């Protein structure tokens, strides 16, 4: 192989690395930032009046639907350590559409502000720097498990530092209707991508069965790839809902 060809291949590889480690982050962070600002402007506007209920249908005549884990299934106003009250929190006015950004996730410990979108597709959600909501899990503030996925490296890497989260750290989820505060409780440093138990309504690992919870509640789950620059395993952080305030 000639020296010129070796140099050319080296330059191409360097450009690919730069694209993955710098350009995708730059573009995804810019897109995510625009989306957060757009949501905040939208929420400041008066909410549209609800549509009138449709007339009942007539009775029928006689003739005759990556960074991710595979699978997927009222709090007090005081804050940290408070036990959730039994009544459910406010629900979104309408269910978000696939790939639609509809909430903002904030994690002060790691300086993260990112939009939350419905679904965990790469092109429509994760590769845009968004955090993806597992569609078969609860929504923010609802009983069950509000489970999210995000990239750890490249494409905005919103979850790159979630390994730094510790018990007691606060995480907020803001929607048009309310702001929900979750408090970090437990972590699972490594599990298989197939470990769907970590995003179950009562989250508990199917592999490391001592990791997770055993009683129904109002949970938050964050999942991402681990180790860095690999998708071999998943890192999991769990929290519980400890406060909710209307917007």
C-alpha cells in the first residue's frame, strides 16, 4: 500500500471520527435547544379550548392498531423523601404523537436540559439529541414507571453523565400542565439490553433480581448504553416522584 493511500485513509477515518464525536453533537444539541425553547413559548400561550364531545354513535343495525432497553410494558407538595399520595397526578390533555416532543427533562446535577419525545426511534428521537419515552410505560406523574432512554455518546449525548447521579439528586419533568419532581433512589451499573424488567411498571431487573423495587409506585427510569462508546450493556437510574405542582 502506497504512502499516499495510507495518508488518504487516515484522513477519511479522522473525518469520520470528527463527524461522530463533534458534528453530530453540535447539530443535535442545537436542535434540542430549539425544541426546548419552542415548547416553552408554546406553553406560555393560552391553551386551546377543548373540542366538543362527539355525538354518540348510533346503535348498530341487525346486519351487521438504541440507548433503549428491549421490550416494554399524588405526590405531596413537600418534596424530598415525601411519600406519594394515592391520587394520580394530572395527565396530558392528549396523548403525544409518535416522535413528538412534549416535555422538558432537567437534571441539575449534570447540567442537562433536554426535550422528551414520544418513542425511542433513533432517527426521529434519539439521534436528534432528544430523550425518548418508552411508549408502553406510564407518562410523567402517572402511577407506574415513566421510562426514558437517551444516547450516552454522540448525537447530543444527553445521558453521558447519568452515571454521576446519586441518591437524593433531583430530576424534573416539565409539561404544559405541570412540573413533576423525581428523586433519584437506585442505580444499576450494568445490565443486558434485553432486561425489560428495568422499565416494568414496578421496575426490577430480570437479571440482577436484587436491583429495583418491589411495590407499586410513581417511578422514573433513565436508561443508556454502557460502557462509553459501546452499546453492549445498559446503565439504569431509578427515581421516585416526590413533588408535583401545576404550571
